[in-house]
């Protein structure tokens, strides 16, 4: 469930962090407090606080923190009573290895993520537009650039809507789209004024397209002397995009996720400290700790057959960076009723065990289809 669309290296980091620092660590904690009664209450509260704080660091740590809290709750139930105690957590890195094996064929066929290819295509169409200035082919080139920008923007917005936590890669690509729009506007202003940019401008756009795919640095280019306002705006947008893709400076705030991309390579403790200073992480942590505390107390006090499900549900619904809590509460309730009903019907038919595996695989497929349905 931690595997989302995006660049392959980003997906690998996210899944590995969720498995090792999330699922495996959570199971170890849950197993340690399994059967120890009220000891579970303070431990779950502390884990909830850590989970909420880690959610503010980035997308990878957000996934890991969610699984940390969920599997700590699961570890307090029958899962944490399995022996030997180390075997179940050991399956998490084994599962990561299996997932990597399944990832390799797709990686070989499509070495770059769809959003990377689309943003690169935007800059190629911009290069064609810059070369077409002052010619009859400008109309078609300009329409192609606009279509490419709209497609890439829709893809990135859809990815951001389904992502958990702050994502530096998506923020970078979104900033590049913003600069691409500024490049296109400057190009149209040059056409209106009857100016044509030097060939180095189109070459810079081509270099940016390659850099999006290969991660290479792109040097800045110097605008012509006595450049017009439109020409200066063109070079400014191209150089800002070059700075972004080369990591020389943070993207200009204004688009989705831009403000979440640190100026320097990610340093989890520094990012976390900044979030705490601004108060957002602390507020979410306090709220989640209180709710998990109440849920754990109720799970210990009430004679529930699956008591661990109470804090687990609270953890999923109240995760601070996954969108509207109210909407997730309704979706969780509806999904639980529907899923329990379908599961009860399947079990009532007494299917053989291999058929149950097929049913689970089908439901896993439907979950992925549901994720895709959230995208525009």
C-alpha cells in the first residue's frame, strides 16, 4: 500500500522505509507490549506522537509513520502473539525484496516515470515553439506546448492529491511546469513584439528536458545585452528552471508543494524542527495522541473480540496528512461495512483456501483501481 506512482527511486525509498521503519518496527513494539494490559496505553500514545511528527518530514517518512502506528496496533492483537517473535517482522524486508523483483520488468521497459516523461515533453515542445517564432509553424507548435503543459499539470495534480506527506520530487516537477508556463508566455510576448530569441534559448529548453529524465545539472545562460522585457522574462524563467532541476536553489513558491521542498537535500531532523516551530506538527501530534489514547483505553476496558481494531481505525482516519478527516471517516465506515459484507458472503460459501487467495488478489487489484479513480 506504500507503493505509489512516481520515479522508481522515490518508490523504492518509500516502500523500504514503510517496511523497515514502519511495519517491522511497529510489529516489534506491538509484540513487546502484547498481553501486558494497560501498558499498551502510554506506549500507543508515544507511538502516535512519533508518527504524527514524522508525517511532517516528507512523503517517505509519512508512509513509514502510518505503518508504524498501524502495525503497533496490530501487534497488540493475535499477530503479536505469534512465535518466534522475530519471524513476522522478518517477513517485511523479505516482502520488499519480492516487490523489487516484481518492479524490475517495468523499470526496464519504462525507466522513467510517466510524470517525468510528460514534463520533459513540455520542454521539448517549448524548444520547438521558440524555434518556430516568426514562422508559419508557430501556431501548431504553440498549441502542442499548451496541450503538453495541461497534460503534465493534470498528472502532477492527480499524483499530489493521492500522495501522503510532502514530496520533493513532485514539488520539483510542479515548479518546472510553472516555469514552463512563464517560458511560453514570454515566447508569445516576443512573437507579438516581432522578436526572435537566440538559438541558445531553444537549446536550453532541450537541455532542461534531458535533465528532467537524467538528473544532470544545467548551467544558466546569459540574456542578450539590452534585452527587452519579454526577452529578459524568457531567460529568467529558463534560468529558474535550470536552478530548480540542478538543485541550486528552491523552487519559487506558488504552486502545489513548492513551499514544501527544502532548499538543501532533505535532512529529516531539520525539516521536523521547522514544522514543530511553525506549530502544525505539534498540533496534529497532540490531537492524534489524545485520540489514540482514548481508543486504546476503550480497547482495554471493553470486552471486544478484536480490540486492536479500535486504535488501528483511529490511526488510519486521523492520519494528519491524508486529506479530510471527515471524508475518510465516512469512507472508512462505508468500506468496512461493504468489505465485511462481501467477506462474510465469500466465507459463507466455504471456498477452498486457494480460492481465497484469488479473492484477495482481486480485491488488491480493485484497490489500485480505486487509487487511479482519484486522479483527474
